[in-house]
């Protein structure tokens, strides 16, 4: 059962998996939110855990940074481990002065510059979108539990972290309603569609590319609390 990137056995993952990029964030989620936690994967330091939240099984698996890395872990979770629901819990940069740092962005859709998505469909421009029921659940719990505002709209999943020209390189996307930039959602949505699974992304906006405001690095982990809670409640009822 183990794959080149995962030592877990069949049944080690719950049907619903949270997907942070950072392996240390995966550990932080497991340590702070899950009971009876079991480490199921540590290949290449990309930690995976399964435990109980609200007395129901849920898993968390780090994907690494960027769509090439995320594609490896998501493909194996869906193809080899039978995972059904994927919830990306990440960070993003913002494209609007109306969205403040620490606000949540729920990705209804994810445009991308990644050839991982664009090369898959030839002449067609595929539109990666979230699963409606998972997204609706996130929105419901965000309304009930989040102490910070949330926003729903399109994300950009880019393969480039240091965009040439900074925000100017994204301006046309911002003018067409894209709310922020991250590095994984579009590929996660695309692979979920391929395998008949469900996926959604929620990101904490940690820096605004327009106003140049950002969360200090020392505060980023604790600022993710609301995002993780609404994702976990969504995962266990999915």
C-alpha cells in the first residue's frame, strides 16, 4: 500500500483530509485540535496524521509548497488511499484593500498559470471550482464560529511566488474579481474532479499586496485558528 511519498497503510486516512502546505502546520493542527492522534506519514518530512475531532475521524496531510508538490500528495491520497474530501487550509496574498490581513478567503474557483492544469486539457481552458456542499459548509461555519470576516470568490493558484512587477503583474486579475493568490488550490480542485472526489480551499490572508500590510511571522500560526476550526467542522460532517 505505501507509495513513493507516503508510508501509510490502507485505512490510515479518514475520508476527509485537511491539506496545509507546511508540514509544521500539519503537526500544529494535529497537536492542538485532534485527540488520539496517530502519525501515518513522515516520508520526506511531509507529515500526515489521523485523529479524532468532535469524536469523529479526520486526517491532516502536508502537501509541501506549490502545485507540483501538492499534485503528488493529492494524487496518491485520491488514487491509492480512497480519500473523498479535501480541504486546503492555507495562506494567501490579497488583491483588495477591502480584505484585511487575517480575513478568510474561501475559494469558489481557482484560476492558474500552472501547466499541471493547463496542459491537461489541450485547447480547452478548464475552470477548476470548489465542491458546492463543502463550500457551503465552510461558509455556514465561518458565519457561526469565525471571529474574523470571510470572503467568497476566486483565487489565483500561481507557480510563481515572486511575481515580476509585484502587484502590477496581478492587476488584471484583481480587476476581474480575483481576491488573492496562493499556490495549490487549482490543482487540488482539478485532481478532485478527476477522481470524483470533493475539494475546497480556505485561506487566511497573511499579507495584502496592495497596502503592503502583513501578519508578523511570529503571529501567523495563532492567526490560523478560525480557519482550522471551520475546516475541521466541515471535514467531520462531509
